[in-house]
C-alpha cells in the first residue's frame, strides 16, 4: 500500500484513495470527499479500479448496446416450423414389422404395412406429434400409392415426399395439423 492507491474497505461499501499512511493507520479520501482513518488490515488495494464516477448512463448504455449486438449475432431465431416436436419415423419395410415373412402373400404383407401406418398415425395424433415420416422404400410403388390413399381420408393431414437427401425417394412425410381449441 502506498499513497495514491485506490482501496476498498473490507467490511463496508467504501472506496477511496490513500491520502496518508502512518504506521498501521491509513487515511482514505472517499469518493464523496470525506477523509476517514482505517487500519491497514481493514483495506484492500484495488488493482485496476473503476470508480462509480467513471460509470455514466452513456457508458452503461454503450456496454449494453455492444452486448445486445453480440448476443443477436450469435443466436439464430428459430422459425415456427423448427419449434415443433421432433419428427417421428416409421419404417414400413416388412422385415422391420414381422419376424418371418414365410407364408405371407403380397396382400398380407401390404395389409400389415398399412395397418402399422394407420396405428402409428393415430398414435402421433393422440400424442400431438406434428410430423411423421413413413419410410416405405421405392419398389413398385404399391405401398406408396396405398399409403397416399389412406392419408387422403384424413382432413387434418397433409403429406409430401420426405427429405430427398435423407431418405431418397422412398419416404413420405406427413404433417398433422393440430386443432386450436
């Protein structure tokens, strides 16, 4: 500690500059202009002090403005579509639905696949899931056509080809329009 250092009182909200030092007694001039004597052990020297006088409304406004700019640059606003619940995926490939295909006709396999699609669609509606992707594969297109026929029966459902980069041409994405009560 030396004359001219800025100090703060440990047990009080007082800050000031050292005016004089005699033995263990230090005289501090506060920011308000008062001179008060303290013992050395009651004070802490501030390294790079910023007095309350250095803060002005303009300085604080400038700091906040810079902070807001940084915050807005780093955060991306989400579009409403991105805030919906995650997409549910349902794989309708027959080998994913049954343990063995032995003894199943093409008609039986198609019925199992459509039954699964209908069950999963009702589950999604009940749970409030807004997007479902049915993975049906490319094949001859029979399952895809039957799936579209099934989906057209629902007023609250619209559908389109799913993301080509992720699923290729073998998937249909449906949107379940939730009713607002």
